[in-house]
C-alpha cells in the first residue's frame, strides 16, 4: 500500500497539538511502523527538510515571495490582505493553509506523488514557473496537506518536531537502540537511510561519510576554579572568540560548517585553499578567527567576512583569518570519536603542526593545580581570547552533548539594565506564557532594541511577567506581543557586535537574564551611548 502525504500531514498536525514529548514520539512511531521502506525513507526525509532525494547541496529556492504569489493565484485574495493575515498568524505555510479552507479539490496525495511534485519544483528554474506549479498544487490538495507540504520546503515545522524527536520515533518504531540510531545519524547525515537500516537491524553497516556536519561536542560552564574536581586530570587550552567550525577535506574538496551546522565555505577561500593541499581526508574541529600580528582579533572584526557569497581579494588582504584546530574527528576513512583525547591529539598534531598560516593548532598543557586556573585564565584574556577550555584526560569526543568531560571557564563581558519591548509565546511547559523577551536601551525618549533572551528567570517569575505584559500589551503579531517599555531586566552578555537588524545598530552576543529589576523603572535603563562605549572598549582589547 502506498503511503499517504495526507496521513503524514494529519499525524504532524496531531503532534503540533500535543505538548507531551512522549505522546509526540508515540504518534510518529506508530505511523512510521506501518510504512513500507520506500515511504519510510520519503517521510523521514521530508521531516528532515530534504524534499528531493539525492540532492544534499542544493535546496528548493522557493522563498516568501513565491509562496505569496502562488497563494494569491490559488485563493484570489489581494496582496495587502495576505500580508495582514500572515502578520496575524506569523507563519506563511499556516496562513496559506487557512486561506485555502473550502477552496481546494481535496485530491489525495501519496508520498510518492509529493516527492514528484518537489522534483518538478526543483527542476523549474524561473520564479514564474515555480509560482505557477505551486499555485496549481495549492488548488488540488487539501489545505492541511498543503500546510505541511510547504513546511517541508521551508524546513521549519515549528511544531516541536526536532531531529532528536524523529530519531526517538525511529528507535521506538524499529526496536533499535536510540544511542545506535543517533550515532548512525551523526556519522552519515542521512536519517532516512538510518530509519530503514534500523528496521533491518543493519545500523552497523552504515559507514561515516564526509561533507555533512557531525554534531559538535560542547562544554559545560565552570564558574569557579575551586569547583574543578581532581585538577590534575585535566588538559587546558584557550577558549577562542571566533566561529566554532568543522572543516571537511578530501582530495582537494573542502567544506566548512559552523556550530549551527550551516555551510560557510564561501566566506573563507584562503582556508579552503590551505585545507585542499593537505594529504588524505579528514574532519577537524576548531575555530575560525580574524588574525593579525600573531593574535586573534575581536569577533566583531570577523563579522565583515560572514554571510558573503564572494569575498574580494581586498577584503582577504585587509581582514585575514586563521583556522586554529583543537580536535580531529575523522582521518582517512576512520571515525575517531571513540579514541581517547590523547590519541586524537597525536593525529591532529601530525596533520597540522608545521603548516604555515592560516592553519594553526591550539596550544595544550596539563593543569597542575586549581590555583593554576586563575593565572592561566588571565593569560588567555591577555591574548585576546574568551577564557579557557578544560578537557578531561582520556575522554572521548561526545557528539551533540554538553559533556562534563569538557568545561569552559569564561566570564561575562558586561551587563546592562534593559527594557522589554516585546514578549513572545514560549514552547513546551511555557507554551501558555510569554517567555522570550526582546529588549532595548534608552536613546533620549526612544527605546532601541539590542537583543533577545529567554533564559535566567524562574517559571514563577515568567508567570508574573506574563500577566504584566498582557496588561501593557500594545499590539500583537502572531506569537509576538509588543508591550509598553516598563519592565527592566539586567542581562549579561559576552560581547557586542554591529547589527543592521536592530535600530540601535548593535546586538548583544549570547545575552542571558541575570534578574528582573523590580526596583528600576524604564528611565533607569542603560543608554545607547553606554553601549557604544562598551563596543569601542571591546575593539581595543
């Protein structure tokens, strides 16, 4: 029996309407269990935001403009009304689905047919052709199916359907170990193939492959050196203020991925050139840094190299970068995650030591005593770096985990008293509360946004703030409520960067809420001039 896209849409809609993670997993696992292998692969691929089989480096170039034009053709409404509705709903796919209610032929769509539709859209090169094809589909299939058909294209489900939940559902549906499913997904980057191999008890046959990002190992924060257990069991390195990156290379081909698993290869052609000259194949974990005069520059300087499709020779000369490696995950067809750190370090040194800029290797030494940490931290900050990374001797590389085997020692750059200007509905247990806050600083009589944060307050505080924000609400856009600038929060942050997205011109890096300043009013908040002073001071460090 052919699997149905309509059934998948109904299951995803049920998942969207339950807050229980276990219930989400159970619903999906039950449905996946009933699918034939080919449809199992299609469904898992769709849920991974990969509508077209065999195409990993190119995506369907269908953006908001094409969505809107197709919706106008299918529904007959005007552009102004569509934009208003989208503003109220906050999601293009859901808006189109709601506007199509009672206006479609409700013809059934199989998973195989949905895949064929995606292929046709992928093959179309002109925007007008994509728009025409999409408008035709919108009038044929049900409104609910359309909602999730479009979400597959955007890759943004917004229903609590993260990859880890899909992995859990695959494990439950097939009887495979969740650890084995996750390990296979990490080394292959192909969750659809993992699903079928899990069903066939063949996960062990899936080999690691290059040019898809492996999950990064993360470090837990260590607030005080005195809290470090058994100090002599640790290796110490500087913690760098750059872009955490993972470089894949093989026979001249190179790709660079960020911690957010985004491909940033085009921004750093000199790194591509350097890695293309290395022998064999490998995956190296490290940091991309703006680099001059034998030291790293502030992260704000590195921003000029980001998000560029092409980097000019002039910019490369004015703003050189370096890659500093501190771990190796794969070398010459061998995955190294389960080797102890000392053996991985030997392979990293064998690969990178002795190479000229822009390739570097992070200095590493043993911790001698807890008292050694403060002096080492101060020395790292003097070198322009964020702090320290402590790595337990003999530890493995634990992909996707914030492990106690890696600890980070860093301190907030500064804190600001800011005013909340907007509050967004949370998710999970906070789904009924306004828990994500956009905040601003004062500029005369105005308040200009500088960031957003959601961590640091208790549930009780968030409940109290939710009541306050609803009482001072000015306007609502989907899940976001604009509020009168009255509530003051103290936020800590790790740095400042220029930001055209904010009217202030600045954005805080990694902001987190320290406390709700009930003792302060909006006129007591910090000013834009103070933010500018902090920014200039950061450049001088």
